[in-house]
C-alpha cells in the first residue's frame, strides 16, 4: 500500500531513520524514474525487518514496525 503522511519533527510517523539513499531526486519528478529511490529504501527496510518505510526530504529512508498516530 502506498500513502502520504505529513508529520512534524519530534512527532514522526516512522521513528527510525536508517539510510540516506544518495540517489538524486529531480526538481520536477513528474517524468522521473523514482523506482531506484523506492527500491533502495525498501531493501533497507527489509534488512531491518521494518513493516513500514517511507522517504523524506527526497533522499532519507525512515522505517518502523508500527505507524504512530
């Protein structure tokens, strides 16, 4: 399932920062291939046994076993 969330510093939906992808995110993502970015964060989440993961600031991978409210 894909979804979008807005959170605030100090009140993260996903609590654990685990990786910076190093993959360049284009300024105009409308025609971009974002699959490498997604796959990079997904692989890191699987290695850490996270049930959920997300991308923040176009490059950071965050994960958790639960999604905080």
